[in-house]
């Protein structure tokens, strides 16, 4: 990371389709470190993943929306 975000040479987006396991992508719509617009870039490469977007959260989902995030994570791990 750097002040203005992730270094372009370190992006792993192009490697995402190599994942063969189930993937949960959880994102806060008010994330100021990694904009929610990144979710669409991920979705284009991992359409089969499960997506959870949180309206009232930023970057720290386990703290900001602990109950909702924990429920979604437990449900994902059980499936």
C-alpha cells in the first residue's frame, strides 16, 4: 500500500480467476482505503464468488458491523 492506494504492479486482479475454492468478498460501501468500485473489478473476474456489501461500514467490517459480518461469514463457511 501507499498513500494513494495499492501499487499497480502489485495488483492481483488478473490472478483471481485461478482460485478454485469458494470465495467470499465482503466490502463496506463507505470504505475510504479501498473504494467499493473495486468490487465490480473483482466480480468481473470472480462471478461465482459470494458478495456481501455493507451499507453502513467502511474498511473495518468485523468492528463496524460485527454481527452482520459474523453471520455472513459463518453462513459462508457452513455452505
